[in-house]
C-alpha cells in the first residue's frame, strides 16, 4: 500500500515535469485507456443506463398480459343464454377449464370482471378487413383459384377497430362480383406469439349470382347466363375436369358460400347446389320477402346483415322469420366498409323485431364458427378451445354494453387507444 | 196520503228539488268522467332526470301529473293501471328527426315550414315510433344546403280517425344547413348566402325603424300644417279654399301619388291596394295628341289649380312609404332577437367553426346538429356555450358520405369531457329512424358516456327544445307524457306496453288490456 502510494506520487511528479518541458509523457496503457475514455465514456455509460431503464419500462408496458384465468360475473353459455359467474382457466392459448364461480379470488395473474359478461369472441363472416387490395379478379367470372389469404395484411389497422368492437375472428371473403370468386380465409384479428392467426387459409369456396355479377365486358351479362355458368362450374368438377377446388367441393372436402342478393335467384341457385349434393350457406341480406322455408330446405345457414336504423321493419323482422323456419342464422358485419359495431347492432335490432336473444348471441359466435369450418377452435367457451373471449360490461345485445377486455389465444389485447377516429375505410 | 202528494204546491217544489239534485249529480259525474283521473299504481319510476323511485304511484288528471306518492287512493271514477313489475318513464323526445315528412322542402327559403311537409296519415311510422316509447319529435324541414326553413315540434297524438300529430311548437327554430357534403366552393357560397340573409334582415330592420321615424315626422308635420291652416282660416275666413286633400285632381292634371307618375318612375306598391290601383290608373291614362280645348271655367280652375299645385308642391308633405314586407327577414330577426334558436346542421369541423363565427357575429343562440367532427372542436364549442344535437352514434356505413369519414362513436364522450351540452336525435337518416332513438341513446354509453341514456332523451332533450318546464320529466305539474315498459327500458326483451301523451292513451301493445 505504501509502495503504491509512493509510485503514484512519483508518477505525478514526472507528469508535472514533463508538462513543464512540453514533452508528451509516456503513459501506461491502462492510463491511456482511462484518460481517453474518461469524459465521454462516463456519459455513454450513463446514457446506456438511462436507455436501459426506459427500455425496460417500455418493455414492461408492451409485454402482453397472459392471465392464467379469466373470471367474469356472468357468461354466455353454449345455447346463447346468459348464466352466472365462470372462471376460465387458460394455458398456452387454450381454455384449460371452465368452472362456475362467484366473486374474485385474491390471486395474482387472474383477470377478474365481477360485473362483466364473458362471451366467445365475435366473428364476422363477411369481411374484407386487412386486405391490401381488391379481393376480386374481374377478368374472368369463374376463378376458383383466387385465394383471399393472398391479400391479407395481418398488421393492417383495420384489425384494431375490429378488436375494439370485440371481433376476434373474421372470414375474409372475395367480393361477390364473379360467379366463382375463390376461396375465403379465416383469420384472427390479432397476431400473438402463441398461435398462428390463420385458422383456415382455404376456406369456403364463394359463388355469386344476381345483378352484381353481370358485366358488359365479359360473361355473364344476364340472370339466365349467370345461373347457366353456375351450373357449368359445378358440373365441371363432377365431370373430372381439372378444377381442383370444384372437385373438392363435389367430393365434400370443401364447403360453399353463395352470395345471392335477390330473392328470385335464391331457390334456383340453391337447387343447383342441392341437385349436386353440395352443402351451401347463403349470404342473403336485407330482404322483405319471407323465403325461410326455401332456405331451411336447401341451405345450411343464412348470413344476414348488417342492419341499420333506417331499414324497413319488414326487413328487420326477416331474421326472426328465418330463425322460426329453422334456418341457422349468422350475422355479418361486412367490415371494414361498415362499422365493426354494426355486428352487435344488427343482432340487437333483430331482437327488437322478434328474434330470440339467445339465437342472436349465437348468431355472432357459435353458428358463424360452424359456417367457417373452425368450430373446433373458436366460437364457444369449452375446454380445449382457443382462448378467444371478450368481456362486455353487460349483455352484448344491449347497445349500451361496452367492451371491457379482449383476449385472443389467452393474450389480452390492448384496446385502449387514443385515436378513435375511423381508419378511413368505413370503420368507426 | 203519501208525502209527495200532500198538496200540489209541495209536489211541484219536490219535483224541482229532485230535478236540481239530478242535474247537480249529473254535472258532477260528467265532470268526473270528462276529467277522469288515471292512476298508475306500484310501478318503478324513472323520473328522467336521474331520479329512481323503486315503487310508487302516479296520479294523472286533466293531462297533467298531479301526484307522485308511494301510495295513492284511487279517486272516484278514476282509471287504475296496475304497473306492478313494470317501469314508468317519461315519453322519449327526439331532438332531431324527420318522422312523417313527405318530400323534403327544396325551396331553401326561411318561410318553408316543416309542418307543411308533415304527413299526418303516416300511421305506420307513428305506430312504430310510439311502440319504441317516442312521444315527441322535433321535425327538421329537410332540404338542401342553405336556409332550410323553420322546424316544428310534434307530439304523436291521434287526431281525427286516421290522422295524428299535433304541433306543440309550430316555429321551434330557424334551420340552416351548411352543406358539409358539398364541395368547398359550394360550402363557401352557402355560408356567404347565410351571412347575406342576416345582413338583409338587419337592413330590413333599419328600414323599418327609419320608416317609423319618418311616420312620426310626417304626423308631426301634418299636425303643424293643420294648426297653421286653422290659424289662417281664423284670420281670413273668405279666402279661396285650397283644394281638399282628397279631392280628385283637376282634368288634365296628373296627381302625383307618391312614387307613381306618368313620367315613368317606378311604381311603389303601398299596403293600401286601393291607392295602388288608383296610382296605376292615373299612370296609365292615355296621352292625347291634341289638348282638349278648355272652357273658361276650366281655365280658371286650372289656373287656380296650377297655383294651388305650385303651392301644394311647396307645402306638400311627402308621406313615408313603408318598406315592402319581407317575411324571410322577419324570421331572421326573430332568430337575432333570440325568439327561437338558429339550428345549424354542420358535420365538418370547418363548418362547425363557421357556425360559431355566425353566432359571434350576430349574437345568435345556436344549436349545432349532426356535428360529426365536434370532438375536434369541442373546446371551442364549450367556450361559446353552444348546444349540440348528435345524430346516429354508430353509423353503419360512414364511408358512404364524405362528411362522415371522420365519424367517431366517442364523439359524445369527448363532448362530455369538454363540458359541452349535448343530446342525441335520430338525425336525417331516413324518415323512420325516430323509432330507434332509445337504441341510439344507449349506444353513447357503450363509448364512455356515464350519463344514463334515458336522461339524454328525456330531460336533456326537453331542455334543449326549451320544453323542460312542460315535458321530459315525471314531476308534479308537468304534462303527463308517460311510457310504461314491461321490464327495464333498454333491455333486449323489454317492450313498451302503453304510451300516454297529456294523459291520453296513444299506444297500447297487442294483448294488453286497456
């Protein structure tokens, strides 16, 4: 110790003498390193510490919350009714357990909503949210090889608006402007690190009839032409022609979705599918005529909506008439061109005009999951299903109910955003 | 002998007493029947201003709410409505709607009146609206950009056998649309036209004020002249008389009526049509090529007339001419005088700011309708103390119209945070949207608003329409506009069983006993 002190003193004296003689002193390597790095290295180190602290704070905020259980004061059961409190255990993005419960336990990593209503995530089966371009190829009217998944952008801002409305899954469908428009895709509205958001890349094959399909620059140009082309397209598969998707349709490996806006086309078009034993769901919206019996006979489900407040009472009452005819009912939001909140509004308006509330709740969750072919993954709160659930402040059929929390794959989605103006594509 | 036949005289007296008694009792009964009270027993009452009375009864008489008590004994001959397990609320008020309106007015004149376009036979819409509990609707005049006309407030009271609707305020507001969906140039022209209309109204007022001063001056001068003439006539009683003022003019002479001459000055039409016709007839007298030879007497009278005419010219007091009546400007003046508000439909933030500028410039009472982008100028609205009436909270297709592109369902919440007074209506979307007023109001709570939706479309809406002392609340002394729900209002399975306006049953749901 004394030696060291003596050494340091001698070094200082030498340094002072050298300075006086304007001779650069020979410094030790460590001294050089220390001197050269001393002023700004400290600054760097300080900045590094600060940045680290900030990053850690930011990271802490961005780390998605994955509760081990979600508890709510009430929940929507399989039949659409609202029952008492439930605790949903979540593990690796799946529902591990569903147990009745009362109150909120004092446990960490448990999200509890004592006044909330837990429901399966809402599903919009007629959506073009997240598509980066037009979902239609207009050069030919029969194009079964088009896939909606090709234009999907999972980072699209549309999905934020859907999450805020409690919509956790959408079926991306091509536009209904061709006789055969291609395959839909079923995707979740958020990408989590747990599961692949694409539930089904090769979804129902979509068909369309009616005036939106007619065109002057290519076939078909008329109603009879459209129906003729439809039959030819369906027969192409059964005749062994190399239309793989049509073949799959005929073989029962692929399902069909038919867009039919005019009632006069419904029975003819559905019969074309029925004659070939092809199960088909129909998107037939806003009609005043009661075609429930025909739909019950030929169609596996009917998609209606979105409703708006300026619609005729007869139109709003068709949901109840279809349901009473025994047709499985599905509500559509047609996001993002229509407001994501329109899905719930459609259900609520239908209830105002006679639809059973339980049926209305199922028409946003369970039935659309079945129609989209993903009912084993989503659409209900059961063990083994994906933990895609939404907590509302009240019955989701009440216009005053707001979304308290959204979980996709058991991950809580951030829905508290400052900017609530619509994305400019119609979402509000 | 029986007491009533003891004597003829007694019999007559007794008969008269009997008749009097029958008449009195009959009058009392008739009065009771005509002003028959209605008692709503044991219902849950939502007063409309946030108050909740779990179990009480409401007594209604002569169209007004008389009592609200826990227990009320049914008055004689009253009708009792059992409301056990039901909820009673005030009738809902649509502060901005278009119910029962035929083709919207397109004349773009302030004199267009919403009541004139009201279809009182649109029973389907009325029934649908009453079925949802809406009893009062503010009818906007509709039409394109610019001055749309005057609005009216209608209650859906059945009138004759098939008609319905009764205006409780015929001229409720002067309506202006700033055309938020139009091009920039059109919107600039619209606001300029509105400003011009206000300026014209102010000029009209000044012209009227000048006219009144001129009239006073004229009367004063007439008085002075009369006094002067009286003095002169006292001094010189034999002097030639001046022509009486209202004598016809001598032949060949033209009577110069104020503003009407043969020389071709523009004819001013006065209020007195007869004077105007006279003026016209004088001005269109045919011009002769050769003068008619005058007789001696005529010559003298002509000379006298000429002299008198000259004198007359010097002494003539010009009668002031009233400015022609301008009904449009009169309506604008009513708005300037705050007799009714100016309702401005504006959706874009720029148009809302123009509305605020109009308010400041002419010191108007302004209510902004629509206000899609109000959240962007919420602070300015609060500073100017402007009330806002919002339309649909959730628009199914906002991209369909340019003015709705920045629609936000949290508009009401942002306005609440900024301290702006607001309410909701059904808006101009369709003529049947009034029936979803409750639906629309409930949607505000889904996007952050804490205020109960019922208060928004009852008490708050009544205050905005300046009818807060008449309807919108369940309070003693107010008009008995009541709705009886079979459950909690707003619940998916809750429906309206009965609706009353001024104590009169206007809607009864199927299957419900009257």
